[in-house]
């Protein structure tokens, strides 16, 4: 049986927080160095474990990992990243439509200089996406604006649709500093994708927004990058699967899209940016408010992942500490001493600062609350978790957490 009456279940996910030992830190990880008294408290008063959120034969991507955490086996339910984002944007994909994630990126000397075009503002990006739709859109190609650098392209019909599903498309954050030529879409029928990407240069480069960005010494959004393709997924709702009502809180369309598809209420928090300056305190308060009339809340914070992709060690440590103080802290303050809750804290995957990309490494898990026995640890870190003999396959963890 899932979800005892009156119990509250909280899942806190610092995206990409896990890392690898760094020479500059004396062989420690950012999580080991950061001051995390609240996460350490959870470990000392609960369970420390390991989990594998990236199943075999799948890429170490946030969509795969977060589906796992929510209890959905990616091997069974994953159809691509873009369809999940489309769901939140209100783009109802037809059976003959294929969605692609469309990053606004910065290309310099034909290399991937910036996967986010300087974390371009949503206002600037919406204007550029509208211009792309005007110049490159058609009855079979549509552009949809998202948040900051994260957008969507939908392709309709065509005989090569199944071929495009199998196309090899590289995430731009995995190829920073590398020549883009060898990472352009590969496979049968991908000429259309490569053509759209190439043609976007002539639309974006001369745009007034990019001229201003260059004058301000900001990275211009001078090309689109297509990846993460897929068709509309079919999944049971969270309530059908676990019998609980719930909500999801995130600044990222991907996570909000997953939430919408599985029937969780999507709560938008003012000032939640998906970057270092996100509204941590607002997210924590929104989570506590959500639990007043719901059983379950899933809080996702992107900042730690962005620091990893940027290779920014200082900010990786800082965002971990902010997460601990401003997200975990208020939740503990509300529930410490109570017996009507369970709390789960885990990164979705690792984004090592030195690599600047996701890896499929096992990640550490902290769980505390009603019915969860201590297993003798006192610190939340990758090194400590490796000593634990408790291990979960990612998509099976939610079963354990909710029972």
C-alpha cells in the first residue's frame, strides 16, 4: 500500500549536484567541501544509500534521471526530452509530429562556445524565436518559445519521421569548446535538421538583439541547436500509480512537463530562474504551502547543474550550500520532530565540474522520516555513500519511499 493517510512526502532534487574528486579541493568533491548541516542532519537521522538513476543503454540526461526518481522506468516510458517540454508549453503533439529541443547557442570559430547564449533572457529569446518562426517556419516546421535558451521545434509528417527518431543529436552542453561540424545531426534524413541549424545563422546573426548583446560584451544567440527529439509519451498518472496527489516545483520546462504529463500540479514560483540567482526561499515556501492540501511535492533546483556545466567550482560549492540552507533548512524546520512525513534528497545525476557534462555515476541518497531506520552515517557525500550497502535502481526507489 502506498501513502498512509495524512503522511507528507517531500522529494528535493539538486540537479547535477554529484561530482568527482577534484585535485584543487585536495581530492574531495564539492559536496564534501560545502557546508551542508541540514543534509548531514538528514543522513544522521535517517538512511544514506546509493542509487543508479541512469539505466543501461540510456544517456545520462536529466529527463531520464528525473523519470527514474519519480518512479517511471525510462526503458518503458522515455520517448525523448523535447516531448516532455512540449507538454508543459501546451504543445499537444499529434501522432505525425516530432518535437526537438531547440537551444539558442553561441558559435565562435565554428566551435560550441556557449550552450545557453549567455543565459539569454526569456524576453530576448522570445523575440528571436518569433523571428525564426517567421523566416524558417512552415506548414511542417514550427518554433515555440520556452525559457531563456531552452526552446522547441516541432516537425510535422514526412516520410523520414522514423529515421529522425533514430538520429544521433548531441546535447550542446556536452560539446563545449569543440568543433560543431563533427556533432551535427547524423543519420538518415537528418539533412533537414542540419539545414535548419545552418539557416538559423543568417536569421540570428544580424538581428538587433544580438548586435546589442555583442556591444554589451554578452554572448550572442547566433545559431539554434536541435536535439532531444521524440514523440508524445503515454504514462500513467502519479495518482494512478501511487494513489497520491502532488505537485512539482521547478524553473525548468522539462521537469514541469514531466509533472504535467503524470498529473502533478505545476507550481510556478516568482523569481525561479533555473540559474544561480533562482528564488530558493520561494521554492521552499511553495513546497510547504503545496503540502497543506496535497500528499507529495517534488522540488527541483537547476543551479547546481548549471555550475557544473560552466566548470564553475566556486559556484558549484555556493549553490550546494544555498540549496542546503534555503531549501532543505526550511523543510526540516517545518517537519523536524514530527512523525507524519518522509523526506528524500538526491541529485538526479552527476555533473562534474572538471568534465562539464553529465555522467551516469551512481549518486547518493538521503532519506529520513516515519519508519526509516538509521544506518549509521553522519555526512551526505559521494564518498560516504559508497560505504553504504543500501542500493536502489532509480525507478524502484519511489516504491520504497512511499510504502
